[in-house]
């Protein structure tokens, strides 16, 4: 059953009781990575293995996301800064126990002459103690999913004409 989560704002990235932060590098420039994250929303299933469907809603101000296993999210985009940051909060989900969830993707130039991108993904959440423990225990799996997704995105961007 879908339920509404507590609405949080961007500062939640720094104040959430559970914050999982992962980083990785891509050879593509920040602008290309940003386009894949924020503008090619329907392309997420092509590089993020856990995502089975992703589509923009509310004229691009939100997203609907479905994950393997049947988890669904309705999200609001909170930050959309080309080449720098993409962040969204989950407003409605069928995932159990989560009370608030916000994800932020930070992009910074990296590599020779800044031609690549360093991506920092922050998964910020709150819920009861068993959820917080499960997220901490699940950190290695989330990290692996992130690294696999970033590698797949890098391959996808390398094969796409500029």
C-alpha cells in the first residue's frame, strides 16, 4: 500500500539520521552526466540495474520510479543545477518503514583538464531503528548497485555521440 512520507528539503542531505554517501568517477563530462540524470529520465533503466521504469511527472517537476521487487516511488525534484547537482525527495512509496527519503547526485569536474566527472550520491533517510540498522547493513549492496550503475552509465555515455 502506498503511503505519503514526511516532506523534507535539501538540508536533509546533511541532517538525516541515516546518510549513505558513495562516490565514483566517470570519463564523461559533468554536463553529459547531468543530462543522463535529469533530462533523460526515461533512460535510467538502461544503466541503473535496480530501476525498471522511470518517467517524468508534473511537467518535469517530479518523477515516478519503479524498482525491481515492486518498490514504487513518486518523487519531487528539489534541485536541478545543470552540470552540478540533481536531487529529489520521495513523497509517496510502498516501501515499508521509511519516513523520509532524499537522494542527491553531486557532480564535479575530474580527470585530465576536468574532462571527466566525480559523482557523489547521497542517500539520506529516516525511519524507525530497525530500518536505520537495515540500511547500514545494506550499505555494501547499495554501494555495489551505485558503482555498477555508474560504470554502466559511463559505458552508455561513451557510446552516445555528443
